[in-house]
């Protein structure tokens, strides 16, 4: 397993390039199954676990805390606040962090992230509250999620003006099939030295290879249970042309679609880790080995050609 860093200085976080997304804990899988996933991740060398106070109504954090036990210090825990009531206000942050610390069974959160923008709260208020947590030793680094380029720039300027800790990561949807952040957020992250944490690296399941032209979606998949891919919830011939092109390109080089998806993201130096969800140990094992392709400029150019990217 390769490792990269988030942030810099004494508080820099060393993380595995494949992380574990824990949004299924307490929602799609129970505590026993979640513990199996956690232990499989530890055994595979995965050291970055991403969760949120809202996942499973708080059960995701609690399941992680109990499963880790004495191995807490072996990993970097990233959690999020501000999805529900309380938002990014100072009082809400003070309540949220204590709840997360209690559920996780830890005295410090390695990466504490604002789950979504809060237009009702000034950046300055949020950042001062988070900075107080850093100074108190309850949080090591702070990040944001689902921010636009303009929101990240404004937050970074506010941190500079106030002399507070700044966001060192931006967690947004990003995959070889969904490159929307490249038009705004990614260049801002590059210029500010902010790490990009991609979620949905498999484009909501499209890059798993389980969807096939002319075949019904597998039972239990996103498309089978009501559709989740963009507006129509269906795949057209043009979509399969792209998927089959990517799969064939990977296969010709000895890799699968999963490895292409993760390795393409990790070819961007601003990406320290890819957040990969899992509902079972076998999925963890597959994810852990899916960062093995060191892509060349020619590889990246050919992928752009398959995608029709100028």
C-alpha cells in the first residue's frame, strides 16, 4: 500500500492511498458486518477511515469506535459535521464534536470536515470555532465537503484574515466519468495546496463492471432498485460504448475497470486518498489492491480520447 500526506508540518496526516468510506455502516450493514469490514481494512493496510455524524444516525461512528478498540492509533479518522440541524455555527460545532468524540471512543479527530456549505453562517464563525478545537487538541486538521470553487476561495481568504486553521482538504464527487470539479474546484485546490478527497470514485457503481449491455442490472444494484445514474436512471448505448472502451483499454494492460478508476484518480497528485465504500471483506480486499497502476501521460491521454475529452 502506498501512502501520501494530508496537510503539512507537525500535524500532517499520513494516509493510505485507498481509504475506507463508512457510509454503509448502520444503514446497509449491521455492527457485526461493519466490524468485519473494519478489520479487513486494517489487515489490508488501509489507514484512512471516512465517516460522518449523520451516517447511520451516528451508528457509523459508534461501530468504528467499538471495532477499532486499541487499534485506534493505527488509523486516521476523518468525520464530518453540519449535515443536519446546527449547521456550521459555533454552538452546533461544539455540540457535534463532543458527540463524535464520544461515539468514536477517541479524544482527538484527525480530520474534521464541514459536510456541506452553510450559507446562513459566515466562514469566519465556522473557522474560529474549528480553530478553537485544533488549539484544544480535539481536532488535528480541518476540511470541507461539497464546496464550490468560490466557497473554498472565500473560506481560505477568511482563514488568512482571521489567522485561523484553514481547510486542508475538499471532499467532493469525482471520478473518471464525473469530472465536473475540473472546471472550477480542482484548479483552486491546486493553487491553494488543498487535497482533493474523491467520493463516488466508481461513479455510483458504473465503474464496477457489473452493468452489461443488453443485460438487466444485477439485483440490489443502484439501477435495479430505482435508478441513480443522473436523470434517467438508465444507461444508453453511448454509455456502454465508453464503459466497454475503458474496460478494454484496462484489460489490454493487465488491469480491470476498478483499478483504472482508482489509479486514474491517484494520477492527480492533489488526491492523497480515494474514499472507497465497502459492505464486505471481499470488497475491501479488491479495493485495497486497486491502486496498482501507475499511469503514464499516454495512458491518461488515451482515456481522455475514449471519453471524448478534448
